[in-house]
């Protein structure tokens, strides 16, 4: 199925070319700075437009891959194909990335060396898009690895005091994980070749590889180690507080809301599709790590006095929820996990952006050095409150629906894990409200008095996030209607492959009781 | 009906600051008064239907659907939800009106009404929702509004902490609510209360085993203890008195805190399946009523006395629910909304008149200067004390009669609590309005003397008068001898018609009524006798144990608060930083020190590695492309 306009290829090419052009322009110092700034923003906005058009073009109620581009790339001897496709699971991650990059570019214009910064960001966007869209494992791996390079330079080049340490740690840690992934991909492809005589890396073909259960578990672990580090999943998370903290505000946004999703997306896309039996066998292990991550992340967040570290640990807990829903292996849990990837991306982006705005004004994000900001910056306080409540999971805002679906799904298949995870819901309220109280409540000190409220450009940057957070909370149906068919297909695939019906509501006799009017 | 306050909220959100001082308040008041009028029309419409056709379900749109988990946004109109709506909108409208006067001159005036309107919307959503999840939306919504309004004066540390504490205690209850929903969904495959093909939750209750039913009931009760401030989660409510007094009246007395009682009443078919569950509910309710009443006897702050009194009265409601007397619980809830709203607004009037003084020991003789407040407050006092023929006598009597039929021991405890109630309310009344003035003297900690108190403006007096009239006559809603034609008959479509006290003889009903009256009078006499004199410093009557709330907060702090803080610190700075991260960094160091052979390659600069990757990938591409060419 080939489409007249190659939307997905455009999504990768646009930012890649834009980044390249900017990098070349950066060599010519005479060009006006504004021109380059706006070129970068325009390119990312064009990418956003393409992503939105792709969403609109997609058929509803269809679970498979759409807008597919599938071209031979290296010929049959190597079997690598330029094979792109999008479905209900990836489209919202594509949109999330397409939305966040322009926002980050808009906030980063007064940095030193703005052209290089924008060029790296655009390159990163291309790599991210490539990762979410590739259905060929080698091409996926290429883009997955490629994200490291711009991310490293953004942290190392524009970060804070301990940026060198954080960047190196981030790079080596995730690089090590990916090494396992490459070995896993090659092993899988060669096993497939020995069975069929065809060397291919395309996901739908490799799905049908016959694997002995021990091989499957080893391959699952190889793939998962890369994704678990990237996400990050407990206990592979210690690079993230350092990286999120030392990165510039825009870098933290991209790292936590987009790059982290590469890990969870990888698990859903590749682990569940390729290794359903191993997924089921090892589900209790991952679920346990996820629940530990939820509770542990929340508890550690409680004693952080550094707001960025706090958000990093709260992300650890949220990623735990995503993993929890994924390995619940039923429709509710998995749909919730996919929706939570989008929602967490929006919320954490908002939090890091506001923290960045505070830093620009005060040069600190320590809760102990800020006080009473609600009095002098009421709009900032209101916006922060919204992101905070969405993160806590207050219904009416987007976080709640996804968290609820994850928990209900998990409860149906793994009750006691869900019961422990609910504790995390309580603790998240504690650390966020405590932070809010320290920073925004109380009487401002003299140095707090001078903190400006959000400027209009800053409000403009936050507006799309606010609108989406409220909209997806009140009316998540359009998103879920697109996610659900793909998730159903994946769940059915896992169930067929394992010959095992999960106790989800769809599979029970009294199915028609979902409360139709 | 809930849309009006929501519209008010939206208007105030975008235009509040421009509308300014009185106008924003009036718009908010009009929105709520409008929804009261709508509620009246709906009530009329429902009443015009025959008794068996008084339940309506209306679905607006699907909130979300995954698999067969379909959550509609829809309302359930039945006698219970309409009753709730009537008193919620009515009391809210009065309190909005009162606030127009009370909050005058506050710098964040529009914001106050913004929160208040959002609160009314959430509360109506809570009671009108036709499924558990939508009720939960309202449930959380009122919790968030409560958080904002308690910490409304956020520059005071105590207010900020109290708001946070209220939210977190509620959050513990919410965890119970969530788990109860999961359990109910697992067994019944729906979250809708009733109606639809399978008859909703109530039509599917047959799928619940005894153990599951008890678990679900207890989990819902955990939710109720959080929201309705029952043991063991009650101690957020007294702290919540840091909010402005109209907020205390509306949220922390009349409406939000009764949400837990409403939830249990709504789920009465489920409660009926678990005797063990309801027994626990009754016992906790009875004990809470008693404990809170003892504490109220020793508080110095006028609002704290009323707060503990609220906890105690809700304890009565919970006790009634546990005894299966849902109608009595709802009856007391309505009556309590009237007289406790009245008492709080009266207290607000006193505080307003005395330049924000809340210490009972620095009041006295206000009867001379605040006549309206005194008279209306006294009606509230007699009503809550249970003096016939005021509302409290009938409603509390109804509860106690039902408990008597079920649990004799809890009845005795409830009766003793009734004496305490009359006692602490009399103490409050006498210290505030009776005796000699103490506000003109310098306080015990050197606080300056107050100016002469002044009566509040008419805009604050009007709600007092209306609520006083309602507190006086609300008993007419459900007189025991015409049960079936009044409140009980009206609520029968929700709860059924089996009422325990029908089984009591008329003779014992009379005896119980006389006992209740006697208890109230005994409490009144003791209270008056002990506090009528001029000496108000009586430590023998106010033991530390009661003043410190049975050391409940200290207990939590020692047993839960400090250990978990130590644990968190340990996790953060030892487990995370040393062990997990230490292992990572340790491995890195190990690799570096052993890899001496490759030292020349290991420049230690990641940017070289990064460049390596980039070059490697580029080489790979070139290689692959060339292969394509040749093949």
C-alpha cells in the first residue's frame, strides 16, 4: 500500500535537511541571527503540519500500519528496507514530538550559539521521527542510536555546571544498552534467515520467526536492556536525574518527554510483537520493577530540594506506570500506557518549561531558595498548578484517564501489583504539593519580589500544552478511538501466540455490559 | 443545572479580574441561585411523576471507551440526587451571597468566587453522576477546590500546610475509592449505577461473593473516611478551618464533607450484601461521633469547636448508614447542612465583627451588640443540641431510634454523645454571647484589646435569617408519624421501604424521644452551670489530652511521618546515590582501569565516541549504498 504523498518520509527529511542547512548557515557569521532562528522554527512547524495532516489522513477503526512507505534500500542481499509506517500506537508520539520541538526552539532563542543549538535540535527531531516510524529494525537502530549524538552535544554544549559528567554518563549508559539491542537484532535476523533463507529486518516478517523459549527470553532481554535504560526503568535510571538536571531547559523537555518514550515505545512495538511468549513469561519481573519504580521514584522525589531532580524521579514513577500498563497485556492497560506516553510527555514538558522560566529569572531551581512566588507571579503559579494537578492525576486533566486505564488493566490481570501501584498515586500528591507550597506559597522574600510573571511569548509557548492537557482530560475519546484498534490487534497477537486468554473484560461471557445507555 | 456554576467559573476565569470587587461576587451568586431555581423545576418535574417512575438516566456523550470499559458522561436524577442538589444549591446560593459581604475588600476577591463556583459545579457533578467514575471526578474536583480555598490565604504558612494536609488525607481515601472501583468493575463489568442492558452495578451485584462485597464496602468506606473526616482520617478537617469562614460553612460543614455519606447511601444495594462491612461502618461512625464530641468540649477557637462538632455529626450519619438507616442519614445530612451552615456563618459574623478574633476566651456579651447574630446563632445552637421541635431533635432522634433497633451499645454511646453535643454547644454559646465582655481587655499573650464589635451588614444577615428559619422547621420534612408520606416515602425509590424503626412500638418511640430530649436538656444545664460565671479560665474542664486532639496528630507524626521521612532520605542519599548509582559508576571505573591495553583509543572524551558513531554510521550508509549499486 503506497501513498501518493510520502508523509512519513517527509517527517524525517524535513527536520534533517533543515538541520543540515542550519549547520551550513552557522558557518557564515554575517547572516542575521533572526533569519536562522525563524528558519528553524518554520521547519519544525512545517513538520508539525505534516504530522497533523498524517493524523487526519489516517483511517479510523483500523489497527494496522498506515501511510506505509516500503522501498528496497540495499537490495536483497542485505535485506534492509526503507520501511516506514504509522499506527495508533506511534502516531501520537510522532505528534507529541512534532509539537514539542517548535516549542523548545521558541524558548531557546537567546542561548549562545543559537544556530548550532537549533541545528542539533532539528537533527534530533529527525532521528526521533525516524525511530518512531521505522518498521525495519536496522533503520530503527540507526535512528535510535542517532538520537544520542545531538542529545549528547545539547547537554554538553548548553548544560549547567556538571554538564560534562552528566553528558558522558548519559551517553555511555544508553550506548551500552544499545549494544545489546544490535546483537539482538542481528541474532534474530540470522535465525530468521536460517529458517526461511531470506535475510530481512522488517518487523512484520520477523514476527513469524520460530524461537525456542530460551532463545526468545535471551533476545527479549537483549532488546529490553536497551529500552529499559532509555525509558528509564528502575534500577537503570541513575543517569536520568543527572542528565535531566544538567541539560538546558529545552534539553530536559526533549529528554524526558520524547526520548524517554523511545524506550517504552520500543518495548511495546518490538518486545510485544516479536517475543510474545517471553513477554508473558517475564511480565511478573518487569511488573515488579515497574511497581518498585513507581513507589521508589515517588519516595525519593519526596526529599529532593532540586525541582529538576524531583521531576526526574517523578518521571521514573510515571514510566513505571507505562511499563505497568504495557505488561498488564490487556486492552485497558496497554491503551492506558500508550495514552500515558502522550500525556506524560505533555505534562513533564510543561513542568520543565516552567522550571526553566523560573531559572531564567532567578538562576536557581532549588525549592529552598524560592518562596511566595504566587504573590508576585500569579499566572506562573496558576500554570504550574495545572501541570502539577495533571501530574498528580486529578480527573478532568489528561493524566487521570491514562493512569486509571493502566491501573484498571493491571488490576484485572495482576491485582496485587495494581494495589501497590495505587500507593504511588498518594505519594505523588505529597511531593508535588510540598514543592508547590515551598516555592509558591508563603510570604515572598525581597529577592522573590522582583520575579517577573510569565511574559506573553512564554504564555504562548505554554498555551498548546495547556489546551491539550485540558482537552485530553475532558474528551480523550478521539485519541483512544485511534489507539484502541492498534492495541487490540497487538493484544490479540500476544494472546494468539501464547494461547492464553488474559482476564480482560472483552474476553468474558457477559461482555455487553459496559454500560450502554 | 451544574452548567450554570461552570459557566460562572469560566466567566470569572477569563474576566474575573476586570469585573472586580462586588460584580464578580454577584455573577457567581447569580449562577448558583440560577441552578437552585433549575433544581426546583426538576424537583417539581420529578414530583409530578408517580412514585415508581421517579428515576431518570440521561447520557450526554461517551467520555472514553476501551474494550468494553465504556464510561459515559451522564446524569442520574432520582429522589436522592435531587434532594442533594436542592440543599447544595440552596445553601451554596446563601453562602455565596454572604461571601459578597464577608470577602469585601479582599485583594483576590474574584478568585475566591472562581473557586467557589467551580466547587459547586464539582459537587453537583458528584451527586448527579450516573456512574462511579464520574462521581469520582466530582469527588476529586471538590477536593481540589477545597485545597485551593483552605490555602486561600497562602502567605500564611499554617493555611498553606492545612490545604496540603487536607488534600493528602483525602488522597488516601481516594486510593480506597479507586481500588473499590477496580474491584466492582472486575466483578460487574460496568461502572454505571443502574439502567442499561445489564442493569448497571446494581443489576450485577449477584456476581459479587460475600468476601468481595465486604472488601468493596470497606474500600468505599476508606474513601468516605477521607472525604467525610472520620477516624482514622479525620484530623485534616480542624486544620481546614484556616480557610475563610464561608468556605468552612459551605465545604467543611454543609456539603463536601457529607460526600462520603452520599457515596455510601448511593451504594446502599452493595452495602446490603455485607453485614460485616456495615458493622465496621457503624462502629467507626459511633466512635468518631463520640471522640470528636469530647474534643469539641475543650477547644478554644470558635471555628475549631464547630469543626469537631461537624466531625461528630457526620459520625452520627455514618452510624446511621452502618445501621442501614440511609433515610435517617440523609435527613440528618440535610438538617445538618442548615444548622451547621448557620452556625458557621454566625461564627463568621462574630469573627467579622471582632476584627478576626476567633478565641472564645476573648469574646463574651456579644448579645448586646450583635442582636441578629445572637438570635439566629441561638436557633442553630438549640437545633444541634436536639431541643424539640427544632430540626436537630427530629433528625438526630431518627438516627438514634434506628441505631437502638440494631446496636444497643452504640445507641448508648450515641446518646452520651448527644449530652456532650448539648454541653459543648452551650459552652460555645455562653462564652460567645453570654457573660461579660472580654474583648475589651488585653489578651493573655498581650494581644491588644478590640474595638467595640459591630453587627454585620444585611447581606450577611439575610442568609443567617433564612438558615435559622430552615433550621427551625426542617424537622417537618420527616415527622415520625407520617414517615411514608414525607421524606422517607419520597426516598423510597432509592432505598426501599424497609425501615427499622417501623418495627419499634409507638411506646418505645415515645420513650426514646423523651430520652433524647432529656439528654439534650442535661447537656444544656451542665454547660450553662459550668460556664455562666465570669471566670473563663478553667483548665480542669479542658484537659490537655482533649485540647491536643487525643494526641492524634502527634501519634501519626511519630509513627508514620518521621520514620517515612527517614526512609525517604535513606533511599535518596544512600540507596540511590551510593548503591545503585555507585554500582554504575563503579563499573565504569572498573572498565577504565582494566582497559589499559586500549588506553590509547580511550581518550575519555565522549565527543570523540560520538564523532566515532557519526563516522561509523556514515561509513555504514556509504557501504550499504555501494552494495546496492553493485548488486
